[in-house]
């Protein structure tokens, strides 16, 4: 595909300049990646043009039942998709490119610029999602400059990270230059020999940087982040000492780490079996590009590697974050199709848990140990280093870029605060620093920085198909199912508003001391109350024996009443599902078996809400009179059509009836 006409690519010239008079404000809008780890997504807005930087995903936390991935809310982008001129990708990690294929199903991105490895991985994702024809992909090299729209000129500055082809960005705009660091650390001994392009960062620092948006992940950690190469001796020690099979897990996208592991496997005479789709795909892409050099016969299909002696094999797999469906997690549960754990195995975790994944990782380690394997993990083993700079790395970046204004990004709140303190130490005035949230708008002029009116931000939860969006209501229902179970009610009701048979009540996963008879009695009571006090609002007569009924409204009223009852009586809040079974008008009514004490309480409830109606219609008018005197005074004016008084909760609940009276 050819490049978009409004986007071009050139080598670095650094000649862009613009008039500083009557210039609109530059707006930078992060939609993800703030006060969290993951789903990094940012928007640059100038005039009528938008440019996206990265579009990542995050993994679900505990309680997000059935959710596969978490995306940022992209309502702002969908509403403004005609203004999108292109996207810039900093590197190929999932938290920066994992959402692009999904977004292309919902809004247009004319062109995407990014490094070779990231674009190769993205092409595979787009083919899998069936959106290969939705955009143009353009690969870039270090120091390339691309023009996005009329107002954004972006230079790709090579940095060092835990993946090949990682870049910081120098974004030249009419109001000034913005440095967007992306994920980085200063690794002076990179595995691939590609050094951080400090010269270009110094160039922009001398030229003048208006604002810097910088990675805050390790802002709490003092010192410099160690080089990736420093863990090579420890990895070699554990592999060399293993007398039988080695099982090793790490991030599939940590190409430098995987390269070292493959080198050690060759050095110690072990064949490698790969498990996990992402591990297989990333290694294939990196080898195709030339970033990973190893002979073909190093790899053995997993079905065949079990025929080799254990001392000559190394299994490299996904699952370092305790993902339930990842290869290592399945092995730890004993349900992997091809691999069974042995007591002679040595399992090496060459990764640290991402915040939020600790429980899953610990549980996986526990299961592996219970099965008798030797498990090597933890900081003390020196088998993992971060790809994100520590405090001194961040200070060095500030010293090189010399930004006038500063915004910490990519991290949880405490990380952003720590990073802002480092910026102050490096000379950035406190008033020139903003700590923002997803959806906040950073407004920049040549002389000022401030927060503008925020845009809609939040999350989109995708189920295992990555197609269906799990909304807040569905997630709450899943949480209720997992926490307190479900109660199903089958309510036979005639179209003229009579209960024609006893309701059927079923409990699943509900822990309760209430007897089934009592549950049935409560259900009958709630149905009776709805039919006596809500029926006129939920139905209308359209003929001599014809009625139009809002059955959904009837269901919701019964569900809400029974939910309140169980919350009050049993201190549980299960999901209540009511299914109404309609019967023809004139069907013989069923008389609920309600005790006199319950009937007395029931009449009190009716009188409190509909005093006039109860006095006129109830056969026991004297009892009604007494109950009316004892109950609190209420307005004699009937409630509005969209408002009902709920005496159980002592509050007014608003509702919208589907049937007009």
C-alpha cells in the first residue's frame, strides 16, 4: 500500500520552525497509561488534526470474570475519526500496540508509522483480526522524520528497552517541540549493540524542548537500571547446573532476553521447544527481520522434543505472569496437552510480576513446587532486569532534554508523583509540572501549560473472542454470580394482573439459612405487591379482554423487590433473574399462602405507598383505617408517572414505564 498523501517520510533535517503569533493551543490527551500499568494510548491535537501515539491493551484484574483484555475507552476517537491523520508507534510491546487491530474495526487510521519489528508484529495481528486492508503501514529507521498531517513532524530517536527497535519521539509542532520518551532505560551494553541515540536528544535539548512526557514505571527505584547483559551469568549458572530438563518462562516480546536464552541453549547442548503462540510468533518475526540469529535445527517441535533425553532439552514458554491459559499455568495444573511436569525439572522465571499479576504468579509457583519441581524465581536470583529506567535514568533524560514543562506518564499514581519530584530536582519548576489522569487534556502554548476540559475516558472490556465488549452491567452481573450466586424465579402471571400459579424458585451458588418454603413465601409476597401496586403503571387495557403489558418492567420490579428482601434478611446480594410466564386474561387466580402476620406487614406496606387506593379497595376497610393511622403521613397526591415511592428503602426511585396509562 502506498503512503497517505498527507503524510511523508524524510531523514532528519531539524529545520522545522513556525511563527509564534496567533497560534492555537496544542492539546495532548492521554486515554490510557496513567495511574495504571498498560493500555498506553495518547492523542496529539492541533487545530483540526489528531495524531495518535501508541494504542495498547492491559490485562484484566481479579474480579473481571470472562474478560480477556482491557482497552481504553475510545469514544473521543470514534467521534473525531475524520480528524485522525495518522498514528506513531514507539515499539512492539502489547501495552503499546495490542489495541490497534481492535480499534481499526471501529474507526479509521489512515497510516501507521513504526519500527520494523513492531510493524511486523502488527501485520500479523491485523491479518488475524481481518483488518489488513484498513490502514497503511510504513516502517521507519532511527532518525527518520515523518510528517503527519500539516502540523506534526516526528523524529524517531533510538533508545534502549527490553525489545529491539524501540524509539523515543521528538514531535515538532507549531507551538514547540515535545519529547515523548516512550519506554526507555539507558543501557550502555545493549544485547544487540544498538546504543541510545543520546546525540539526537542533546540536539533537541539545546534547540529547546517545550514539554516532555516521560516513562515513570520505575520512578520509585533509586540508581540506574542494570544492563540486560548483567543477568547472562546467572541464567547460564542455572541452566548449566540443571541435570535434567529446563523449563524457562519470560516475556515473549523481550527479544533481547530470548536471544540470550537461545544462545545459552546452544552453548550447553540443549534443543529448544517453544510453547505459547506469542512466543512462537515473536521469535519467527525477529528471525525473519534478522534481529535473532540462530540455526533452524536448534528448534524441535514440541511433540518430538519429548523423545529426546531431558538433559538435552529446554522448553521456552509463555506464562511468566500467571495467565490462566498460558502454557506454564496449564502445565502447573497438569492439563497441558503435550507436557507433564517432572520432579527432576528446573523451572526458571526470568520475569517479575506486573502490578496486578502477583497473585497469579505466586499461585503458579506454588503449584509447580507442590508437584516437586525446582523453581528459580525472585530478585535475589538475578535472572531478570527491568526494561524501564530507574530514577537516575529518568534524571539523565531530563538533563539531556531540558524541558520547560514536564508531564510524567506511563505509571501508577505514586510513580508519577516520584517522577515529578525527580523533575524538580533537575530544575523543572513545580508550577511547570502536571500530574494528570486518563482523559485529562494538557493544553500547551509557547509560554504556558494547563489542564483543559477533560474528554471521556475509561475502559472497554473485551471477552475471550476479543469482539464482544463487556459493559459495566454485564461485569457487575458476573461479579454477583461469582460472589453470591444466582436466584431464578419463574412467575406465572395473567395479562389481567393475577398470579395464576405458585412461582418456582431455584438457587445456584447461594449460601443461605432460609428454608425453601420461606424463599417461596418471600417471592410470592414480592409478586403480590408488584401486582397490587405497580400493575396500573405497567399495563393498559386495549380491548374488552385485551391487555398490553410491559413484561420487562414487571420482571424488573420483582427482581428489585426480591433483591432488597434478600439483602435485608440474609445479608447476601445474589443476581436475581425473573422470567414471567404470561397466561391469558381470565385465568383462575392462585391465592398466595401468606400468614396473617405477613399479611399485616404486607397491608402496612401497601398503605404507606398507596393510602387512598388501599382504603377504597381493600375488603377489610377497618383494618385499613387503623393501619393508615399508624403509618407515617404521606402526600395524598399520587406519584408522578415516572416516580414511585418505595417504603422499604424509605426513598424515591425513578423509573420509566414502557406502557403509557
